[in-house]
């Protein structure tokens, strides 16, 4: 299950948030070699890990096995502050109904063709966005993600041309948030809905609402 963590309930997930920062460092710095993110404390934390960030963490027996981060586009975010040139054709997409998606990961032992963790994180992200009435998400991503998202039937629009950054082909995109994309993602790995645990406003709020539509 994917747990929704924001400023309202982060204190209840303090251990998991700390674990996820250290996992991000292991994946992005030690594994992917994004050395500009290296920190001596072994935690990958940037200027967008603020109270405005929402973390969607896949937990198994209280341990983090995957996750992602969402940041409102009306706030400073990765594309606006670091990579605005990746939106040099359609321009930056900002609004109360658009959120930026970053820092998706799955720990190594839960990767592979037989694992459903990645697609559960993807489905949870779309499910959360549907619940929040977001119409789109923006993403700075490596171009090899594009065919994987298109395979899921997602509507992905480039905001600019692919650009080489530190030896990686990267692109800024906007992805439409739709029920169809969510359902396709669930079906791809036969994931049961709902995927979310929301302990911000009382138990089972999302479960009860989404179950009526599946």
C-alpha cells in the first residue's frame, strides 16, 4: 500500500521519511552516480523537500520499499528553478491543478519483471492526483521513461526538446491525470484498488471513495 505523507501527518512517519531520504541517497548518488546530490550525512534532501511536498511511500511491514514526491507547481519546483530550459517550447506549466512529480524509486530487492512495486507507486500517484482533482503532472525525466509511460496508455506531452544533462538524455513533460491512465496502470500488473492509505484525516477515507468506482 502507498501511504500519503504531508505536513499534517509527517511526525507520525518520521522514521519512514528519514529512511526514504537515505534510500534516495543510495539510489541517486551511490547507484545512479548523480554526484551533485551527494551529502556527507548520507541523506538525499534538496530545496524542494519542504512542508509543501507530499510523499507517497510504499511500505511493507513499516519499511520503505518504494516511493515518490509531489510538489505544487505554484511553489518553487525542480523544473521552474533548475531546469526551465526543458520547457523551452510549451513553457512552464503551473497552476493549482498541476503538480510536479519527482524522485520516484524502488529499492533494488523489489525491482524486476515479477515485482508490482513500481506500478503500484505509479498507480498510487495517479490515484492521489485524481482524489485531489489535479488535471496534470509535470516531470523532468530521462527519455527512456517515455515508452514505458506510453505503454501504460498515458498521455505524455513534451514541453521542450530532449537535452543532454550530465550524460543523460532528459526531457520536460506534462502527463494528463485521467481515470483511464489509472485503470491501465492497475491492470498492467493486476494491482487491486485502492492503493492508498490516508491517515491524515481519519482511516479509510480514500478506500471507501475509490472502491465505489472500481
